[in-house]
C-alpha cells in the first residue's frame, strides 16, 4: 500500500526529481566533478561558437561539426532567453526547465482510466542514469518535442503532426513518432508544417542544409554496434585507428567503409520492416469487444432490460479522442489502440539507434523519453524493452564519460561495457518489435480473427483498445 501510494503521489515524484536534478546541475556547473572527460565543453565551446555565428543570420556551414537540421538553431540560440546568465549556465538552466516540463506532461498523461504514473517515474529515474551528459547536449529539448507530439496524438492529431515536423527539423529522428499515428491528419500537418519551416530557413538563412553532406561523410563511431568489430580486430593486428572525425571519436582504416555500408543497409531493412508493419497493422481488424463471443461459446442466460453493448460499455477519454473508431463495427476497426503510437515510435527509434553508425550517449535520452510515454499506458506492450533501455542507460554512463578512455583504447573492459550496452539495446529492439507486431497484426490460422490462438479461444482485448479504453 505504501509503495502504491508513493507511485501515485506527486510529492514523492517531485522530491526525487528535485534531488536528482540538483545533482545534475551541480555536476554540469562543476561544483561537483564527475570522473572522465569534461562533457560540458560541447556547450561552453562548440555551442557557444555556433551561437555567435547564428546570431549573424547564417549557419556555421564551414564547421564540419555542424551536423544538425536548421531548427537546431532554436536550441543553440535559446540561452539568449536568459541574457543575465553566462551562455553555458543559461543552457543548463533551460535544460533543467525543459526536463521539468516533460515531467509535468508525463504526470498529466498518466492520470485517468487506463493510464499509469509509471511513465513519469521512468523519466525521473532514467534521465539521471545518463549522468551530466544529458544536460550538456540539446537532445533533451528535442526529446521534449517528441514526447509532446506523442501525447497530443489522440486528441489533437494535427498538433501532433506539427510537433513531429518541428522535432524532425531539430534532429531528424522525431519524424519517427508519426509511424504509429492513425489517420491522415498528423501526416498532412507534418508535411505542410515541415515544408513551410524548411522553406523559411532555406530562404532566410544561408547554409541551412549543409549538414546533409557532413552526415553522409561520417565514419563508424567508437560506441556504435558496428564498432565492436574493430574493437576486437585491434587485438588481432587491424591496422586502423581511432581519430577525432566530424566531431566524434571514429574508427578510420581498412574495411570501415564496409561496416558503414552494412550499418546503412540494416537501417534500410529496419525502415522496410516498419513500412510492412504499418501496412499490415492498418489492414488488420481491430480487437473484438469484450461482449463478442465465439460461435462455440454457450449462450448467456436472459438478462432483464438488456442494453445495447455500446451504451453499457464504460468509455475512457482515450476511446473518445479524435480519430477513435469506437463507433465502428469490430470488423472495420484497425488494430491501433491508444498506446500504439507510443509503442511504435519507441520501437522505431530503437531500431534506427542500434543500426546507426553512431550511438552517442545522449541518444539514450530519446529512448528514455519515448519509454516514459509508453509506460503512461497500462496496456503498453513495452514493459520489458523499457526495463532493458533503463539498464542500458546505466551502462552508458559507465562507458561515457567514466571509462571512455578504455573504450577508445579498446581495452577488454571497454569492449565488455560496449558489448553489454549495445546488447541490451539490440535485445530491447527485437523484443519490442515482436511485441508490437503481436499486438497489432493479425495472428492465428488463416481466416481467423486477430488475437485468437485457435477456434473459440479469444484473448482479452487491450485495456485501452479504441472500443473499450479504460
């Protein structure tokens, strides 16, 4: 009873958030020192230099470390909102403020029927697991936009699409939150909003899309899944090495291009799987109402004053949200439930993270944010993948910055840390993809209904399915 009360009480949530975020601020402000290289130099040196260029109305297109879409300028220029603070200090304070805003969104989303406060707790616990790096990169701001887009998808699909477009122009990956959104409205809003904002940048600020060239020429970063090949190969006479390249530590040498090509091929395969999932899930009939029975089920005894099933079913806010198919027959509903958009976005970003040529530590905050949204829904199928991502976050802070020297030197300890972290992410991606497919795509024998394992045997529908949310 005490544990359950703690999970639902905002007092405990805010107290834990306040204590952990105070620690993060003390670390980035260097009141306390975290072992390993200084993670704040990206803000105090690189971001600050970009800030001075962006203030002139142009992008730093001559700097190969500028590898971000044009809307990233908003994040880099944001410390101007606090002119009374030094640039780096203002950036850290704004990062903390955005962190608090995400917590408020998740807490609000976790209230009500079919919802859970566990999503807010995933955010509170997961962010500090990444150490001071999480406040020393603008990825937390990008994650906030993606979280807001997913939480808006049910009731405000056009707003969700617009937010996804802004996020994509901040750092590309938030475009993936669209993959599980039902209907055309979020996609149209994203296309129109994204095209308009991109066109505005292209016309008003030179060099808006120079980042595309720099991204294409990147190698294999030392923390990526493909990098494990070279970490091991160094112990068997591989002639390449590790150098600072395009702003990160990357492997350069024989066969690096091959591994890079394989990584991009795997990303293409992941995209193909997501496309196949989207088509199959959209065509699969929705889960049956709890009142529907198989032909073999015995008839129910007569009930006095029977009521139509639709009027007798309690409905939660999710089932009445825009885009809901609660008024349609079970055979015409798709398999998209209230939690589907969050689950699909989480799996999509997992797949593209593990197949990327770069897995920087700050990428984990993307996954923590999406994991938190998934856990706001009691019916989410991502419980195990979320736990695996939190475990990977803890290992990540060990490999960077704490033992990053071992990673760069390819010591047995460094290789072991990377193998564990990347293995956890791969496991999360595979388990999540399987759970998403089983939750949304037709199963059972040909001609059978989704959610059945044999004649006359039906699974209970999702707790937040469009017809029976709550």
